[in-house]
């Protein structure tokens, strides 16, 4: 029971418009991702953790509390991706400068952590041997939290640049309505 080709009709697709919900609007998408980073960045930014509670049977139940720093950073990365097609020279240069500063800070903090590790006594080194690797942060040492703070601030500046870009692109233009 196949379909007969003579029963198919080709519709006029030139003037086809979907419903309003299916229309893609780049400015609305940009507005949405920027709204989300504004919302997530306006709360206390802190690392995630596990809450532990005992249930009625005596078992411990762990519940993860979201890492709001990572949520903010990932939101800015998403906004940067969405807006990458809008970048002008100023935005490209500023974002590249900020990311280079972040990479330099990471390198300096990793070098400081490695130097600290190498200056430990042999007994102390043995304690950290499985936790310290060259080129990777130990999340329990202060260099990691310093990096996360720096990374968060860097992404705040990137978010600021994205907002400036929307202004330069006149995304805040006022729509005129006819009465």
C-alpha cells in the first residue's frame, strides 16, 4: 500500500511561513542567553557541593548543590558561541585578550603549585604524589580556587564585552509601530 505519485501535490513554498513560535530570531536568542547570564551572575557565585541527609531507613542520601560559578561561566561561553557571528573587530580583540590573560594566569598558578610541590620534603611529597600532576590543578589546594575566581572575573568581563557588542550592533533599537 504505497502512495501513488499522482496523489502528491507540491505546495507553494515561496510564501510559506511557519507559526510565530517556529520563526528564528537571532536578536531574541541573544537576548535570552544574555538574560540567563545576567540572572546567574547576579547571585552568589560559589563552588558546588554535596548535601548529605539520612533517609528514614538510615541510608545517607547525597544531593548535589549546583556550582553557580560554573553555571555562570558556561552561560557566558554559550552566549559567546551564539554571538560569534556578530563579533566585530573590537569584540574579537577584547575577548581574545581576556582569554589570553586567563590562560597566562592559569599557567602562572600551575607553575606556582608545581614549584610548591617540588619544594616539599620527600615525606610531604609522598603524601601529594597521587594528587599533584604537572599541568593540572589539585582542587584541594589554594591555586585552584584562585584560578576559579580569576576565571569567573574574566568571564564577567567577557559578558560585559558581549553587552557592549549588542549596543554597537543596535540590538536595543526601538521598534516603531503604526497605529
